[in-house]
């Protein structure tokens, strides 16, 4: 199972926070 350090935590992060990180283009970068 995934660790809370890279599995559960990421799942709890909203897409709004992951969008700019995974795709800077979406953030306006």
C-alpha cells in the first residue's frame, strides 16, 4: 500500500493544487 508520504497525502490534495504543479501551463506559466 502507498505511504502517507506519497499516497494518501496526494489523494487529499485538491486538483487545484496539483494542476499548477503537474501542468504549469494551467497555472499560467
